[in-house]
C-alpha cells in the first residue's frame, strides 16, 4: 500500500517592516487630511437682531462769543450780588431741671379737702411730685392742678399714673388721690441759641434768593434777540458773614452772603446738533446714535473765562444707540469653540441685542470654529 504524503501547509510570506510603516503612514495621512478638512472647512455665521439701547451719554463742548469749527456760539458773562437779612435763632434745646405736668385730684370722701401748695404726691414707683398751688377739692368733685417733681433729673420723667397723697390719713388715701393722663416731661427752657445749622441755612436761603436774581440781571444784559437763549451756570459763594458766631444765646441774628454767578448763554438747537455730532464721533465704531431725548438734556459749566468769552460745558443726553457693524463691536475671540447655547448666553448680556441666529457649515460642525477668520458676525437687516 502506497505511503500517504503529508499535506503541505502554505507558508505566509513575511511582511516587510517597510510595508507596515507604509500602511501606518497612509492611515496617519488620511486622518490628518480629514482633520485639516474639518477645521479648514468649518464656518460659523452669527446673525444678530439688534434693538435700540437707551444709555446716558455725555461729552464736552466749548462755547465762545466768537465760535469757530465745532465750537458753539454763545455769550459768557459774570455777575456778583450781595444780600443780608435777619433770621430767627433756634430754641435753646436746654431742658428744665425738674419734670412737670398736671394731675387731676379726685375727692370721693364725705367732705371737701383743702391741699396747700407743695403737698406731696407719690407714684407707685416711688417718684415724688408736689402740687404748685393751694386747692380745695369739693365733695364728689375733682380739681386739675400743676405739679413739679421733687427731685431734678430724668428719673422723675414718668408716664400717666395714679398718685397717693401721703400727707392724708390712711383711710382717706383711697378716697382722695391724684391721676395724670399725660406723661411728666422736662420742659424746654425759654430762650434761643444761634447754631451752626442756623448760620448754614441762612446762607443757603440768601444764596438761593440771589442766584435767580443774578440770572435775571444777566439775561437783561443780553441783546434782545438772544434773551430767549438757554443758560448753563455755576454759582459760588465768595463771601459770608454773620452778626454773631455760632453758640450765641440770642433770639435773632443777621447773615450776609455774596455770590458770584458765571453763566453761558447758548441756542439750545445749535447745542443739540453739535452734541449729536460730537457724541457720534466719540462713540465706538460700529454703533450709531438714533435719537437724543430732548427733555433729558443736562448742561453744566465745567470752567469759564468771561474775560475771553469762553466756557467749557459738560453735556448729558439720554440717547437711543444701535449696533450697525457687529464685527467692530464684538470680539470674535470671545466666541471661539463655543456651543450654540453658549453663544446665545454670551450675547444675552448685551442690551442692544434682541435675538441671535447661528449657522454652521458643513453639516458636521456643531460649535464655533477656533479660527477667528472662519467666523462672520452680521447684523440682521
């Protein structure tokens, strides 16, 4: 019988190390290519629906008698006025040493009762008072009489109560007694004192009176066709005096004040136009002022030189501002890598943004690219 031959096992060719390296390199190149394509193709368009944002805006303008360029034509003037007047001093505020008040003495005994001045009245807490005049209380009747504390000080200040009369026999003390319906108080001593507050209030009263007088006089000095102009002014009290110093004990005193008023007169419409132009130039690029609220105008004098006819005014307006160029207002770097929800939350912090629409491309992109040049910020038209 012929001998069976063994079956030969196929021998796999050995893979060359160079082959494995080539495969690995190919895989890496494909992965890198896909990664590069992902980041190079990724795009995000952020579309903002904007709304007017109301904000307080301020700027400085120069007003001159002879204006040039962006200066506002106006008239700068100055006036000094003085006034003196008598004022009443404050009550002294000092309290009497002893508390006083009134009581009603009640008689429920069978006979009338006479009580001499200084008769003692004793409260349940042991505070002693004395009546200030002699009285006779009829049977079944009552009499109201002034009283004063036996001792000085706050300890005698008590509320409404019932008093016994220690000088009467024990049997009568339940039938003849005194009652108070109001608290006992230490009254204010008569007299006045000039306080620092009195002097300050007098100066304010005089200066408040002088300011409108000065403005009226300055306006009268304007040419007839300029008397309707608006005004900004600053006032300064340059001299004060009083007939007595603070702490003087007297009923009246005389105060005197001298004020210096520096005023800038100008045409309100012209100022508004200059303000709008200046505010727009001062405003960050990418924004536009839609409107200035006329009633919100506030103008103050920063400094003035009446001798050369010049003044610097600080002008404040309530303005409606809107975004016109989102890429000039917002930084793309703040959006890098954010999800749509994070982008929405970011813009929700800006009052001028009403709504946000986000568009990604290609379809696999689901967050803002990390390259700012792949981001577009737009304002919805």
